[in-house]
């Protein structure tokens, strides 16, 4: 356990000592802040059937920034170390391969969570200034951030797998972006293609991140996305572990 914590500390430090991490942080907060402002501007003086919190977590601008951050966070996890040769001391260290994989995954997860913490201030400031609630209940906040966490761990695990497959960070970023975008937009097929069966529409809706966020952002906690994304995250990390072992034996 101590060795794993040492590896995890190494990964977390690598993020916060990297200028790229701060560029990603500023980029993300800028886009999310602009999105929050435009949502408020649109809702100001208009009767709308949704809350400020629902508007923020279900806008197109929000999802654009959301999908884009994962390749930026994960592209360097393994690729950079393979390219620079710094992975070899790590491979020969007295640590297990799964500890290396999990330390990189949880290091990225820590940074991902740090990205979202400042967004809580948006709702605090809104309620302080307007004296109106930004959401109907505390469960709406819980559901929204729970969905962000579930999607986050799944998309980070995809990024880990993409990064371990290549020594080129750009290639890793493109692979993860394409895979994440494919999953994200698969749920929109039912809205684009009208002549699909109800069973197909229901199946696509089960994988639709937008529909799931819409449900959870209203405070309706559904266990199905919890099981789905936890399971798929475990599968992606298992594949990352196998790919890492395969590359290890080829070095």
C-alpha cells in the first residue's frame, strides 16, 4: 500500500508541476464560466421550465468543454514516459503493474476533481447575489456531480488505455477523443434517426450521457448509470493493465 501511495503522490505532483495542467485548468474554467454567464443571460426575464443548475449541466457549450478535457488530461500519462524512457525505471521498480496503472488513473482523477471544485462557486455566488436557489434541491447538485464523476472515471480510463498504446501524445489524444466522442454521440442517434424501433431507442438512451445527466440533474438518482460506468471503467483499466504488461515485455 505504501508503494502505491508513493506512486500516486508522484503522479499527482506531476500534474501540479506541469504548466499544461494549469493551461487546461484555465481553459476549462473559462469555458464553463462563459457558459454559466450565457445561461443566466438567456434565462434572465424569461419563464423557463428548468433551474439554473439544470441549464448549466445540460447545455451544448458545457458538453463541448467536457468532452475536450479528457484527451488533454490523459494523453501524457504513459505516452510521455515511453517516449522519454522514464518508464523503464518504473517497470524495474519493486511495484506491481496494476499499481502503476491505478496510480496514473487516480492521479488523473484527482486533477479532474480539482477542475470541478471551483464550479461550485458559480452556484454559491448566484444564490448570494440573487437570494434565489439555483436548484430545486440538494439532490439535484448531488445527481449532477455524481454523473460528472461517473462519466469522468470512464472517460479517464479510456484515456489511460489510449495513452498506453502509443508513444505519441497527439495520437493518444486523438484516439481517446474519437472513442469518447463516439460514446457520447451514440446516445443522440435516436434523436437524429427517427425510424428506429422503440427497443433500439431505449437501448441507445441507456448509453446516452445527455439523457442520464438530464435525469440526475433533476435529483432523480438512478442506479443504472452507476453500474454501467463503474463496470466499463473496470473493463478499460483491465485492458490498460494488459496493454501495459504487453509493452513491458517488449522493452
